[in-house]
C-alpha cells in the first residue's frame, strides 16, 4: 500500500494505516457478502433503526431517489441492511458490493466512508483516491455513525455514496442531520421506557430504610427513593452496568449493592445493621414488616425464578430463603394478581388430586415469612411484584426480544412439577426461543445460546453460524458445540 501520507487528511492517513495492518489488498474487487436474503431480513427486524426507517427514507429521498446518489444504512459492524437509490446507481453499486448483506468495515475493504465513520465515531467524507481499494477511486461517500442513547454505543451508520462528480463534500452535513434525527427518535423511545419504569417502581421505594438509586440495565441513573438529594445532578449520568448482587460505585464515590428488579436495578449502600441479640431494640421477625403507607407505596417483592439456581425472593431488598413449594405458590399468585381460590390454587399446584386442605398449611408457613402481604379470600399478594418471568413475558409482548433474552437465564422453576407452572414454563420457553430465532439478531441469539435450553439447541446454533459475520470470535464456539451435539446424536 503505497500512499503519500503527508498529502492527505489525518483521518484518512490513520485509516490507511489501520487498513494496512488489517492486510487489506488494494486490488480487492468488491466488499464481501456476509448475509443472504433470509438472514438480512431477520437482521433488519432485530435492529433498533427498523421502526424509524420510513422517516430516514423521507429525509434522504430527495438526494437518493432524484439524483445519482445511493443511501445506505448499516449496523455497527458495517453490514449493509438497507439501500435506496435509482436503478443505474444501484447497478454500479452492485458491482462493488455496495448492497444489502455486504460488509463495509475498514478491515475488509479498507478506507471508505462507512468503515471510517464507524471507526472514528464521527461523520466522515472519503473522496475518490482516498479509498484504499483502487476499484473505489471513482466513488465518494459521506457517512455518519448513529449512537444508541441508552447504551452509549454506536449501533449503525447512515451513508450517501455516489460517483466522484456527483457527490459534494457538503453531503456530510446531510447525513449528520439524519443521524441526529435517528438518535433523537431513539432517545424519545428511551425516555418513554424510563418513565414507565419510574412510574412502576419508584412509589414502592419510598418506604425503604436506606436510600436507593434506580438505574437501567445499561447503567443510566433514572430515579431514586427519598434521601438522595444529589439525584437532581445524577439523572442521566452513567455507572458501570451492574450484575445482581454486585457492587457499583455511585457518582459521589460511595459503594452500592445492585439489586435486580427485572428491567432495572436498585443501587443502595450496604446496610449497617445492629446486632439483634435477645431483646435487642428494634428486633423484628422477617414477617413483621411495616404496613403499606398508601396504595402503590407498600412493599416491593422481587422474585428470581428463572434458571437452575435456587429460587430466591427479596422483600424490600431483604433476602428470603424459599422452599420450592413456596416458590411455586408465589409464582402462581404473581401470575394471578386478582387472586386464586383455595380450590383453584390446589388444582394449579397438585392437579386433580389437590385440595384446599393441602394448601392451607403451606399458606400459613408462607405468612410466617412474608407477613401481611400474603392475603386470603382469595389468596393473593398485597404488594408490588417484580418477577423475572413476568418481565420476560412483558418484554416479549412489547417486541423487545433482546431485553427478554437477556433476562431469560433459563426455564421457570425447572424443578417444579406443578401442572400450571409446567404449562407456563413450556409456553415461555417456546416464546423466547421462537422470537430469538425469528427476530433476535446475532447478539440476542448468542445470549439465548448461553442459557441452559439454548446450549443444546442445534437449530439456534445453526442460525448463529449463518448470522455471525466471518471472523467473529464466537463462531469457533458455535462450531464446536454444534459438532458435539451432532456427534452425540449419532
């Protein structure tokens, strides 16, 4: 690669160096095809920009349709998901692989507008001979990255390409405006999700003894309970994305423990509690919790029942040990917030052999742990409930496949034989798997493949082999696991 680095812009010379390090051949004839037609359709549906495509097309149509320009939208890896332009330009673009399903990252075709914008995180313009590949010297392109306001990560790129004579450098302002418009739409969606989370969760944090900060799964601070006057300056700031039970440093330097609330986390400093010996002041049994102060401001019960780990619950942040039977009852009451009669609860737990007499002692023991929140006539939970399996159902209903798969760590109470829970477990497993396969995209499919049911799902692994781009480090693990499953089946 013999280019005069002193005669070009810094961004271009840096890109040339990266391209040379990647081993890009200046005589490469076209970008590589990565996604075939059925895979590209799934990748589009899974991409956050899919709902906003009509708006972006309208904004750029007067450039891409009425002149000699081609509009291109890619994902964060430079894979082209959508194109729009007149037939003559499309035919010329097809010859260099500037079409749907092809990859335009720097490491495969060298310096180009899409690859450069994704590498720098800034709007970029690449003119003619600034391209590394000789075949691209008659083209120019302007591109701008699109950043997800929730995660802070680049999720794609908008590009306008044309022959050298047809594209003006000022086109970079147009693609920059389109990218900002897409980001503003994504931000509006994010703020709506934040508001729903605050409405659902914040009222139930007001009774906490220790102050708490509400953050999203991506680490954005969106609210807090009482006792956090610094919140006004914290909202919108980020902390490292937490794991349940892990420690996170707050903006003022304090350490806080992360408690999973499904779609969000509650961060609060570890409680320093007095020893509760015999007769210690303030000593209370787990069931003796303060009564709700107002509707919607009472206790918050968090249930974690997905996966092979021991089912566990938290009431106002305090951990409670559960037997499988008690976990089954709590799951059924959470699934039926209006309550269940003794006959119905017995049927759901034991099938036709069950009876209310069998249920009553279990409810009595459950009340000893949870106190007033377990009510009778009908049996119900008198508190707010955040359950991982309910959250997964809600996310699937909303079409958030990536969020649902992230929370689906495994099947619902896999050790349970309760008829109603077996049915719920199977239905949820089928829904998660089907949507991950049909609408999840590569990352969601990979996440699903790490769950216990996904690890032995040959169809999911075969799908991953098709959607992961060449060179992806995950391909080796997918191939190894697929081979093992195929050999085990012989």
